[in-house]
């Protein structure tokens, strides 16, 4: 009998807890309806740890409300990328729990909200990029990629925005991901001209373009097959590593860029620059050495290595001048190397050739 009473007491406690959570979720919803999302957030945070043991129905109520609240904050541009990410996770939890329980109370609305958020994030990232807010643009593009990894263009947009904003560590992170998934950017881009503005605009799909043309809003449809982005990814990775003084990785990716395109003039010029930077690393090491016999021996060894590194830059600059004979950067760099190595004949011959 005591055992039955104990079980009954536990069941009553569980029911009471579920009831209390429902009331707090309703209170959060009430604040949200009154346009007070911050107050709604505070209540949801307070009860979230209890929800894990709640019935599926309560979980659906909680996560749908949470999704709506954080989506509202993000739409108001309050820490947009982070709050969109939280909202996305909440809506996905709705789908998860409702699929398990087969009780589809919010699933349709959650799916619609996810699509709307993606659209807003993509638009926001584009507008931020145009306004020079590169970090915000990159964060938003990456959040879109996080909850729709099939849409890899958003990962490229995050990488490009990070590079434009000189956030090289983030650029490396995103470009490395693109390289890992073997992103090429191949596909079809759909364009049409806006009848009102007379400007050409892109569409996410052929059907989206056709529906706008059928509505009389656009004309002059045009399909474009863009070139592969692989070379751009390698060069951007190499440049980002170079800017962070990671010359080993910079050299590695510029070499890969040349293998992909043997006429990549930027690769040749930047590889020569990388070699010069590696030489400077040795010069700094030499400056720290003293006058002991062992240190002088090390000095001579590094000095010889330094000259060999500089000489290894010469073929890259020569190749750059074959591709583009009037390239001023390649010409000046090669002259400087000839001068530093006392290669007088080569120096005079190159100078007289221009």
C-alpha cells in the first residue's frame, strides 16, 4: 500500500510540474504577444532545464514559443545571427518531438518559420555586405549554412565577407570547409530583368524566375554557367594564411593554385613574396646569435639557407613576367632580388629589357 501511495505521489508531482511549466509557457507567450520578447526570454530560460522531462506536448509548446521569441529578437536585429541560430534550433526541436510523438501541432508553422528565417538571413547578409558590415554579413551567411548545409553558396558568402572584412582567421575556417567539401560552385544561375528598375536580378531557381515573369514583373530571362570557384578558394586561402604570417600554408595553397592554373600570375608573385618572408624569418634568427664558435657556425649555415630561399623566388617572378611582361610588381621584385644577391649581369639585362 505504501508503495502504491509513493507511486501516486510521484505521478501527482509530475502532473503538477507539467501544469506549472504550461502556465509559465503561457506567461512567456503573453509577454511575447505584448511585444516584450526580453521578458518572455527570461521566463523560458528559467524553466528550460525542466522541459527535458516534460510530456511531448509541453515540449512542443515550449520550443515553438522559444523559436517565436528568439526569431522576433533576431528580426529586430538584436544579435541577429546568434538569435536566429537559437530560433532555428528551437523550431527543429519542435519537428523532432512532434515526429516522435506523431502529434503535429506546430510542425507546419515551424517549417514555415525556418524558411522565412533563411530568407531574412540571406537578405540581411546581402544588405550588411553592401553596407560594409562584413562581420555581420559573414555571421548571418554562416548561420544559414549551419541549418541548411545543402545550400553551400552561403558558406562561400561567409568566407568572402570575412576576407573582405580582413577577418582572416574566420576566412581560413570557412575556406577550409569549402575545400574539404570540394566546393566548385558549378551550377546554373538564373537571371531576368526587372521591368520597373531595368536592372538584371538573380533568382534562386528557374521556377521562381518563371513565376515572376508570368506575373509580368520581369523579362529577358538569361541562364549563366559560372566558372569553377576552386581556384578562387585556393588563392583566398593562401592569401589569408599569408596575412596571418603562416607562410608554410600560404606556400602550400599557392602551389596548389598553380597546379590548377599554370597561368595564375598572382600565385607566382605571391609565392615569391612568401619566399622573401621566409628569408626574413631566418634573418631574425641570425640577429639573435652571439659570437661563440658554435653560434658563428650556425650563423653561416642560416646565411647560406637565406640566399637559397631568395634564389628559389626567381623562377616564380620570371614565370610571372612571361605571362605578363609589363607586370610592375614582378619586375621590381626580380630586380631587387638580383641586386641583393649581387647578380649584376642578370640585373642589368632585366633593367635594359624594359
